[in-house]
């Protein structure tokens, strides 16, 4: 099993540019989660999907952030326009409802730097 | 609501020392409890879990016991190694398709 795949692993961009982060969950998993991690705020849940449907996006910081899950094997997190305070590591995680006590599997993360 | 409180770090130990990282929780319902570990530059990975009271999760020499009476899930290891240096997160889950609730993480540094 390849695990959760995220791309790119690193992204450096300038303020005002659009950024798109990508995630491929583990095959067969039906829940997908986007997190952001910073030194100041720790690990924050941004949004999660069940069966490709967004369930709770209350963690999305602003309208500049949007997430989609067009099918069971792909999700994107977009920031438009990006700002320096968006610099963080963004993690995607997936899980199988009812499987093994709801264990979540994390991807390696995308380190975003906005200059 | 549901929340997890874990001891603040950083924790610095010498190799072969005994480790305890405290974790307590508040939950509506009967949660499953987890410890995740994050090594430098990597994502979180499950270290161990327990799904009911008095269960003991264990892995790689680490263990934690689900204590319902004290709402705790403290992580312990008898003899830490330099390779255990990482950030450790305690977490809970109260339903099958809802997100885990994470603590803020505890950074552990083990020195030779």
C-alpha cells in the first residue's frame, strides 16, 4: 500500500499567487482530512470529507482557502491569493469509517512558504 | 465538548531514562484513544491505541493504558533511545467518521 500521497512536498511562492496542494488518499478509505501545522498554532483541522462530501469546513481560516474532493481518490486544497501567514506544513490524512477504531493515516505533508 | 490535554514540552531526557508523557481527556461518549508520533520532517504516524477501558496499547517499547476513572492515557517507555526524539500527540475519537481530536503535542529530545 502506497499510503497517503501528497504533492508537492515543498512549495515556495510569492504573496498573491495561487497555490494548489494535492492529496491522494489510501484506496478504499472514505474519509479525508486536511490539517495545517505551524509552530505557533500547532496542528489545526481545516476541513474534512466523508464519501467525497465536505462535512465540516469551520477550520478553514478565510475565504481565500477552498477544498474539493471530485472523486474518492483525489482532493485539492487551494489558497488564492496566498499570504505570508499561510506558510505552514499542510497534511492530508485518510481513514476508513469503522475501521480499527477510526485510525487516521497521514501523508508526508506539503511545506508551503509564501514570500 | 471533546478535548485532550497533554503535558507541555519540551522534554529532554538522557538515553535509557524512563519516559512519561501525561495525557488526559474530556469526551462526550466513549472514546477511542491514540498516541501518534511525528519524527522530524515527516507526517504523524500511529504509535498505539486503545478502544476500551483498561486496554493497554503497546508498540516499540511504548505503552499506555486507558484509564476511564481518571480519564487518562499516559504514554510510558522504560528506556528511551536517541531515535525516540520526536513530537508525540495524544488524540481521541468518539465516533466512526469524525475527526480525531488532538492534543497540542509534546516534543521529546533524547540525548546520548
